[in-house]
């Protein structure tokens, strides 16, 4: 691990930028208030800044702006209602039911609205007793809103000064994650790879990339300036994003039969050489990502042309001495890997040049896709909310769990009469999530982080007496808390606990011991309530949803395959339609993988047919990869003379994909018969292969290589092999789904 690179990634990341922005936004006015001796009276101001700022998720400017304004207004209203009625306990129970259901259920409108609902619940919790506002409810609510307005002003200023900064940060993170994906691919080429472990790592990485792509698509295509503006920087940023998507597909479609590769070439050094070079390419892509984030130009760390030439020469030497008519097909496979490496190398060199923002790089750029088709659609019609008022809706079930958790937590806070009883409700709100696996993980991180934060805070207060040093540590804890809030909740929870303790020490040092005790006790009580509620109250287990994700993946892969395969029957290929179907297939694949990963964290009794589901997720990834590989040839080559042979294969594969969908839907079909059918053979290709083997056997490698059909045959063999692999994978999926259905009966 290169620790300097890891440090740079963090320093230039969007997460650290968010942490610094929120911390300074809260600290600067706090220092001013402290200077004038009114911080205790104005404490709602920095709190409003932090809470409203938490809704500022990455996205297009106008959506971020609107979300902040809605959040400010919503929180002001909630603070007033809660504050004026908090002395009536029966009214608080009604508020918990209304607010708990409403602000949890709005998650049906997407993550941005869900974050507004979450902070509205936090504001309700903060104002449920008189620790914050006393008897001055309206004044405190206004101060809280003013803190939110201050963050809004800060957001507007930074947006005008640095309009491209968020895009650069997210695009840089995209390249960094792409580099990590490619480095996982490199491990397949080294000796004794652990295929299951590598596959699981690839699945997790692809889920991360899918989320990043969704954010970038929305920002780039929704931000009018990026799409239509004629500035050089906007064109190159869009160009780099589109190139990164193509590179992602290229990495996906480099899928090979690695066990066959190792069987054929483990006794040589060529696979290790390829693996080392792929690792270098991965490092170059991550270097590009850091450069995009920082705004500085990147430069290749190594001479990529020289390194690639070494791989090519090693292949050619081995081919010259070891290839025969018997192992020719193994060398065709190795040649395709070399071609992929050459393509990735050229893309990496191009992206290095793009980081200079040289006008020549963006010259001739044109957006050849329809942006509206790539933007995540989100409706805000009231009927969507009404349609989810049912126990069949996972959002409604989550809202019921949150509401019941808050009711139990509020009763517990009254029963135990703790000084900071609202922390119980706070813990419940931030821990309870729609998925049990996420709730469980956050629960563990919340308890562990709180205990570590309390222990660290106690040691700091015991050992450090200098207030300036404590203030610096508090600021660092705040930055860490909001930098890691969405990527590592354990670090965030530890840091939040630490800065809360240090801030209480500044505000009221005489009661710090009770604060430490309350923090631990309240967190544990809230965590226990959240765990019990998530486990036993209308839980939504992932196995109940996975069949829908499987169907979506099958449908998306079938559409993707049909569009790509049509080119081999003589039809024209629409690039815009291709990219849309590719995007849909990758999203469906990532959603299925994410669902399966969540299943792994659920109770054992809910992990039904795990082995079969794991096999299906693996085959689904391979299927998408093989179709992506096929699309590369569909865009570059034209083999209309083989259309009859390919059409027979395509029809068979399409029947197999339909049969798989029928199995998961429980429809009666002839899936058993289809699974037994073999793919029609490509007779023309068999004849060409036989002729080629004869040439090699009779003329030798050197003379046989002069044949004009050599390159064409290599491509044809690979294309035919991809059709065969897609067919084999699809039959495997039918058999896996049949096992799942049989086990469910």
C-alpha cells in the first residue's frame, strides 16, 4: 500500500471537503458568539448549521439548493410544534406517531428527501425536552433556522467560486475506485488465485462504482452548464466521465476462463508479467483520480509503452516456441487479453492528457448520447406516498419500526429519568434503517464508537488541561466525524462522541462526568431497542426481495444481449441504445449483488438457499461481462457473411434467457428441455479452424502467420466462444433457479 497516495485520496476527497465545510460552518459563528459571551444562548445556531448541512448530498446545484431550503423550512416548523407542545406528554405520543410515520415514509422519494425526513426527526428529538430552548421556543427555532440559512449562504458562495469542484471530486473518486477494480482483476493472473474471494471483492467494488456513476450521471447531465456550455473544462470533464464508463465496461469484458489460463500457462512467466502490468495500469488510473480531485495535471509514473511492449514480446516469444496446432486456441485467448491491455493502455494515456485540460484534448468533442435517458428519474407525486401505505411496502414497514422504536425509547427516557434522555431517541433514529443488515452494522459501530469516544474523551480531559489544545482536538474530531459519516460509521460515531464530550466540557465543565455516563447508558438503551425492533417488528428480509432482483437482472441482460447480438445478424447498432442497455444491465447486476451482500449479515435462519443465490450472483456477473465483451466486437467488426450461423445461436440463447425468467416467475415452461439443448455449431468457423490448424502444421508458425485470415479467424473464434460462454452461463442459471424453486416448494 502506498500510504502517500492514500493520504492524497483522503485530502482531496469529497468526504473531507464536506467535513471541513460543516466544521468551519459551525465553529466560525461559535467563536464569534463566544467572543461576545452569548454562545450558550445561541447554541442552536451551530446546531442548525450542522443538521441542515447534513442534507447537502452530492447532486445537481438546483436540487441541492431546493433541498436545503425545504429542510430549513421543515425543521423550523417541526421545532416550533415540538417546542410549544412538549409539556403535554400525550401530545408528544401523537407527534411521535405522526412525525415518525411521515418523515420515515418520505424515503419513497429518494435519498435526498429521505435525508430531510431524517434531520426533521432529529430536530423533533432535540426539542422534545427543554434542554435546548427553555421557554423561548420561537426564538430558538429562529436561531436554528438562521444557522441553516448561514450554511445555505456558505453553499451558494462556494458554488459560485468553485462550480466544478464537486464534479472533480466525485469523478476523481470514480477513477480511484476503477483503479481498485482493475487491481482486483490483476490478482487473477498471479499464482493460486482465490476465485471466491476475488469475486466477492469485485462485487463490492462494482456496487461502489454503481453508486458513484449514479451521482455523476445526475450531476453531469442535469447541470445544464456541463452539457451545453462551451467551456473547455466542462467538455473535458464530460469526456473523462464517458471515457471512464467505457473503461469500466472494458474492465468488465476482460473476463476470461482463468482456470484454463493457469492450466495452459502457469509454467511460464507470461501470466505473472500480465498481472504486474495490470497492477501498474491500476495505479496509473488511481493517480489520474487523485489528479482530477486536486485539479493538478497527472503524469505517468512508468513508461507504459515500454511495459506493454515487454508483455507483447514475451507473448510473441512464447508463441513462436510453444504454439502448435493443438494449443492454438489457448494462444488466441492470450492474444485477446493482450489486445485488451493495449486498449486500456491507450485509454489511460488519453486520460493522463485530459487532466491537463488542454484544449486539444476536448477538440471535436460531441455528446453522442441523449442525456435524459441516463438521468435517474424521481417523481414527487403524492400518489407514490399513498401507494406505499401498505404492509407490502418495505418503506411503510420501516416507518412503523421507526415510530414504534421512538415510542418505546420515549417511554424509556421518562422511566429512567436520565439527564440526556433524548440521546436514546437520537440513537434509535440514526441506527434504524430499512435493511436489517445495515441496522445491525450501525448498531455495532454505534456502541463501539460511543465506548471508544467516551474513553478517549475521558483520557483527554484527564491528561490535557490546556483549553486551546482541547479545542483543536474537538475541531479535528468534528472534521473526522463528518468526513466519515457516510463511509465508516464506526470512526464517525467515535468522533461524534468525542467532540460532543469536548463541547460539553467547554459549555458546562462541572457536569462532564454525568455527560459521560449518560452518553454510554443512553446509547446502549437506544441500541438495544433498535436491535429488538429491527429483528422482530415487521422485518423485511432480503431473501423475500431477491427474486425480483434476479428477474430484473435477467430482463436487463436479455435486453442487453438482444441489442448487441442483433449486430451479428446484419442489423445496425444504435450506440445510444447500447449505452442505455449497458447501464441498465450494470445497475441490475449491482442491485442484485448489493441485495446478496445484505443477506450475508442477516440471521442464519433467514439465509435461505445461500449457496444457490451465491452461484446465481456469480453467473449473472459473468453473463454481463461476456455480453459486454461481445458488444466490443459488435462496435468494431462486421461479419454479416456469418449472420445465418450467428442467428441460430442467438435464437437458442434468447430461448434460454426467456426460460430462466419463466422459472423465477413460476411459469410453466419447457425449461428442463431447453437446458439440455446444445448450442448450434458454427460450421463455417469449424472449417476455418481446421484449415488454420492444417496451415500451421504443414507450413509452420512463421509462414502460416502471413495468411490474411489469421486476425479475422482470431476474432471470429473469440466471438463464437463468447456466444458459447453466454449459452453455458444461461443454462447454468436455469439449473440454479430450478434448484431454488424446488427448495422453496
